[in-house]
C-alpha cells in the first residue's frame, strides 16, 4: 500500500537548512581549534591554521545570513502556546513514544531550539564582528574585545550543545530526517507528532481540491 505523504519542506527550505548545517560544522571545528589548544589539530581540515582563521568569520557571515532567511520563514510558527508548555512538561512521555498536546507545525522543544539558536546567532554575529581582525577589532578597546571573545565562546558552546540535542531528537523521532532530506512526511507521522498541523494541511488540501473542480 502506497504511503500517503504531506510536504513539510520545499526544496529551497531544505537547501537553506543544509547550507546552515554545513556552515555550523565548519565553524564548530575551527572554533574549537581556536579556543581549545587540545583541538588545534582540527585546523588541518582547512589546510593551515592561517586559512582556518581567515575563513572562520566569512563562513560565520554565510551561516548568519542563512539562518536569517530561516528566521523570516518560520518565526510566525514558533510562538509558544499552552500545548507547547504541556509538551515540555511531559517530554519523558514524548521520548517514550506518547505525544502530548495538540501540537502545531513545531512542538515545544523545536520552538525552544529555534529561539535558542536565534539568541546565540545574534550574540555570535555581534561579538564576532567586534573581534574580527583586521577589519573591525582595531575600532574597539582591548577590554571590549576580550569580553566579546568570552561571550562568543559561551554562545558557541551553548549552540553546539543545543545542536547536539537537536540532532539526537531528529534521529530519535523516526521520520524526522526524511522531512529534511526528501521534504515529505507520512500522514500517519504528521497526525501522531503534529496533529494540529496535520489538520491544517488536510483542510488546505481539501480546499485546493475543491477549488480545482469545475
């Protein structure tokens, strides 16, 4: 029996997501190499330490612009509701396969991750510009640059931890990775994990079918 599918992400959305993901990996590798001497050997991924230091802020700008596009697409879907708090209070039930609340396109955990990423991105881009040599750093006093580097490191650490949880959740919930690779999910998956969004998509599909009839 053929699976009934619902489109969750368009091709441009998926490309945008994977560009941001690739930038994150490269930034995490070079950032860990710069801040922690034990990981300095990771600069070899870029060829030389000098090249890694040069491309790190450039990749950071690309990642920020990619995420900014995601933010403009998804911010309307990420306001918290009562069902989201109910979901977060019952996260252990969710991990055991029992969904809680009338979840829309994104659940409480995904919304929390969205706003965490937004906050971290803002801190990273501002502090990254302050510390960016030789272009912007000379315009700031040394104490400000030191504070910026400290905040940059903390924001990066929090973001890395958040992304690890994000990836783990995507692997744990079967069907999630397919959504970002193929752009589709089964109706059964949507109905179980995002019932409110499922009803909205079903109503939209029925409305389109009705408008197509002569």
